[in-house]
């Protein structure tokens, strides 16, 4: 099943499977979200919950008991319920179940709230702890922005002038090795060589927005003020680039395995909720 919301400027479509955004189109029917061709990558914009990235040995512990989670968690592979719908807004919900408790022993509700405002789509995450103990979690976004044509015609412009230090992945875990993303006239020209070692992982950034330019003209802007970390990723020769606001990231090799001690993890008190929002603006 799918749900579509619209306003006078944009139309956005979301699958109930994973509550996954799979289309943003403007009035000229231009598509801004990656089509999901499995020859490159079969997703569009999955939600990452209750972890972001990869756990060491895909394993963690809670109160001494061992659990297993795949990369980026399970929410993206589960069916969400549509609980509210207006012309320009849709709210989807995933609640804990016997299935989720086997992988993640916490009573939760995860809501994804999509709202169109003029030329922007806001995507808000609401995490509710319905249990009686502190709930550790991470959450993140993974929208793939379509970049048709020559990949090298595109560039990034970060909100602030800063040194763009990113961490390298080794065996899907964050290593201690870092590099600086080089700029030219305060822009980062795109090329596939940047991603030869997988995603670029920024643990912290001063910039809270990133603009994709095409032929030096603004194309799409992603605002992520609620998210301290950012991943950027694509695959060789793929006509998309993922701009991924994160609260959390993969384990390091030194990680203890206790989820409460995981670097970048959030904890939510019983009967409390957490909200974070990012937006995609068509320029």
C-alpha cells in the first residue's frame, strides 16, 4: 500500500512498508527521489531504527543478555500503520510486538510524520518509550536524492565554512582513520572516487544544512538541525546520492557491546517521547 500527500507545489508518496518515502515530484513532474533500481540499490529513503549503522558482530547486550540486529535495525523492513492523513500530511506508526521484542527488548512506538510545506517536505521522527526502563536507541534517515545526468555536474555546498573531517569505515565499523573532504571555492565537487571506501561519516558538523548544486545552481537542500551526525553515500555509477541525518552511527571496534554504553546512543526515560525533524527542499 502507498499514501500520497500534496500541496500546490509538490507531491510526495510513501510506502506503508517501512513508511518509506519513494517519490517527491514538482509541478513539472520532475522526480527528486531515487527510483530504487535494485541493480544499484533497491531502496529509496529507509528509516534507521533502533540502531544506525552496524553493530560489532551484529550483536549487543542489555542487562547481560545478548541480542542480534542487522545493519540499520529492523524498522525499515516492517509494515507501518497509517494513523492520520490530511491533504498535505500523513502519520505512520510502528509499535513493538512479539517479533520486535525478540531483537530489541523494549516497548516502543515509532511514528514517522510527513508534512509538505510549500517547496519542502518535513520528515519528523517521534520515538515513544512505553516501557518501564530507560530505552537506548538511535535513529536516522537515508534519503536517496536522484541526480540524473553526469554525476560530476553536481556539487555540495555546506551551510558553514568548516573543516569537513569524516571517518572511514572498516568492515562496516567506524575506524579511527579520518580524512578531510576537500573543497574548491567552498564547494565539494562530486565524483564516485569520493565513495570508493563506502560512506563518508561525519560524527559532528557545524553545518546544519547541505545544498546539492547542479551546474552550480541550487538543486535540493537538506536541513538537519536536530541531527548531530551525517552520512553521505552512493554506489559506483549510480544516479543518486544519499544525504543521511543521523542520531548515532556504527560501532567502533573498541565498543563494549553494551547498548547503553554505545558511542552516540540516546536513552529515553519511561513514558517519555523524543522528536527530531529534517527537511528536503526543492530549489
